[in-house]
């Protein structure tokens, strides 16, 4: 009986010792580790489903397309040509985009620009997480050529952005050779959630 009483006392003392030895910072460390794990790339289709509008078209050089003496690297601050550009990501993996393009050879002397807008394209989309990067994967057929692009996203809750190639830049910015904007390349597109 004494042994049983001594064993119960040791057991109770062990429980008290283990509770008393816990430091309050242990919970904080565990919480920090969990938060760091949550910060890794983990995009899902639900994160992008819905309608988005173009909110920035950033270039490598500041331009002054509207002749107001103010130069901007965001072309949207220089022209309203792209104000209707956007994309709708449907839940079934299909997508629709509305695109515009600048023509720098317009006007009587071929040195004005005009907006070629309203082109609509369709395709499919998906997202993937690769080596800690969140990626948007788009497949579209334009002018008879099917292309698949995978772009690393820079994303917040209500925006996503990605870099584009020089070839893709020309799809939006046209060919400004021989103009003041001939050295400009569009570097990235940013979209903001509409709904």
C-alpha cells in the first residue's frame, strides 16, 4: 500500500513538475512555426475564379502618350485604351479575356497612336504550386496558334500580377519602332478583382 501511495505521489509530482516547467514562449514558437508554414505558396482555383480587370500595365521606361508632360511607367495612366481589358476565370476551367492593342502607325503622318480594342479570346486555365511559386497556367488559341503559358504570380487577396515576354508585350503595345516609345517593353500586367 505504501508503494502504491508513493507511486501515486511520484506520478502527481511528475504531472505538477511538467506543468510548471512549461514556458509561455513555447506556444508562441509553435504559433510562429505554423504561420510560417501557412505563408508558403498554396494557390487554389478558387483563389482566382471570378472576374478581374486590368489595373496596371508596367513598362521598363516611363512614357508620355497623352502629351501632358508627365511620364509614367504605368501605361494605364497615359491612355484609356486598356480600360476595358479583363479576364473571367470560370469554375469549369474555361476563361474569356478582353484585350486591346496600341497602333503606333496611325494618323495622317503615321506618327499618332490609336487604340484597337474589343478583341475577345477564350481558352482554359488552371493554377499550380511549383517550388514555392504560385503559377497561373493558360492555354489559348489566337490566330490559329495554340500556346500554353505558365506565369509566376505576385498575388494579394484582391490582385494578381505576372511578368510578360517581349513577344507578349508586342501583343498589347504594338510595334512602336520609329516613335518616341520604340524602346519601351511592357514588363508586367496586374489585375484587380471585380467580383
